C-alpha cells in the first residue's frame, strides 16, 4: 500500500524540500513522542522571552501532547475552595495540577496567561519557519469559567459590575452547559500559541497578540486540524502554549471564552524552505491570513493587504485580481476585539484552487485520519 503524500503547502514553491527525509504514517490517533504536563516547573506566567529556559527539547517532526491550564476564579490563599464550592473532586488529575500551580507558581509582575513551556525545537534558527500541526485538542477538566469586568471586553461601557459564571462541561455529550436550556457544542482550542521574540524586545506580555510571534490570537479556527506557521526569531524557536478554551465565539466579546484546561497534541516541523514575515495558518479547507492592530479598522486593513500579498505570492494573481477575489469570495472574521491588539483573519477557500491539490493533500481529514510527517 502506498504511503499518503505529504501535504502541499501553498506558502512556498519548494514546500517539500525540508521534509524529504521524513517518512509518513497514516493513523486515526497520533502517538505522542513526549507528554508535557501542566506542573509548576513547566509553567511560565505572563510573558514571552528569549531568556526563558526550555522545559523540553525535541527534534523536528516529533509530537508532543501538552497539558494547559487556566486559573480563572481560583484564589491563591485557598485554591481548594473553588473546587469544593462547585462540587468537583480534589482528586481529579487536572484539579490537582491547578491547585499545585496556583500554590507554587509565583506572579512575575507582568499581567498575562499561565503557559506551558517553552519547547525548544532542535535545528530551528532565525529566518526559518516553525510549522505547528494541531493534531488534537481535548478538554481535561469538566468545567469552564467566563468572567467580565467594567471597562473590559467589546462593550466596556455597558458592563455594570464584575461577573463570573461557572460553566459545567458535559464531556460525554461534548457540550458546555450554560443553562438548562442552552448547551453550546465544545470546540476546544488554544488561545495562546507563540514563539519567543528576539532578545532585544525583552519580556513581551502575553495579553495581546503579535503579528510576528503569535501570542494571544484567540482564533477559534486554530483547533484540531489546523496548521500554524511561525517565523522563528531565536534558536530553538521556544514555543509557548496556554489560554485553553473549551469553546469561544468569534470576537470573544465579553473579554473571555469558556476558559478551561486542555490537552493539546502538536507536531513541530522546522521549515528551512519557508521564510515568512508574519504568522499564517491553514486547515483542510481554508488558508487563514491574519491582520492585527490596536484599531479594528487597521487590523482589517492589514488582513486584506496580507491576503492580497499571499494570493500574489502563492497563486500568481496580480493586485487587482487578488483584491477582487478578497471582496467577492473571502470571509474576514473577527478573531477577537478585547486584547489591546485586535485580530481579523481571512478565510480563503482552498476549493478555489483545486488544481493545486491543496485540499486533497492536506495532512488531516476527519474521515480518514492523519498523514503525519515523521
């Protein structure tokens, strides 16, 4: 039986060059090479930095399952009380992790997310691209939290007081239970994924997203089956991941999603053949081109401009034909509007370019499983 073909990337003409030494295996469930737990020693709180020592070193092509965690609603002085109040067993593995992290990981003075990592990928050098394939994302605790505050979110003038809602997760039926009548299907993903910035930029808070390293993108389309491409800034890339969501609407408009704890399984591939300026992404059906800015209108402008440039670069369209396609056939989605820098991502259907085999050759198919580069 022939092996499935490696996915054809539309991001570079020589997309397969760096992967010719890797064999392929097809499987429904990926087997990780490593598991990185959400333990106090594996966490970094609040920022991305080139000076943070890696907690795991891997090779290009290896797969890592990473536990991520969120501490919303849990107090530092008695973290157990949160779980007692909501009828959750203190013996649940994810709960034990949360309590230990809350007790042992000390604030850094920088307001941001609790993240797992960083992960050092051997061979990644500045100028390369780190390709991150999200093979799977699963909720690992049976609850989520959502909270808002006056002055925050997309309607900062309308929120009269702080509010937090505990959201049970029915993991058997794959829904978040907002009330007896309202149940939202789960679609877990990681709000924060990033590589480290160059040392000269110091410690970058994880609150906002950044066009060149990623960060708090809060893009619900970057879940299972997505591939994200990061421009490598420092040796080893130093990949960070956090801000686990069980489900989120486009915009994250009250300032939060269903903040929870996940296990995300990713494959990391160093791309020597691909050189990009900003973070890009794709899934089996769409290319995702990202625009960011503190003003939503400018984020939209950047998303359009980046999409036109992408179509010129990869599909050979001139400026006018590319812009017509963006206006006629591309959806521009609001990723989020609440984290200083706002995010817009264009969803460019791969079906427009069937002759490129971009759809049929993509690495993940819900029905047939994975074609993993090894």
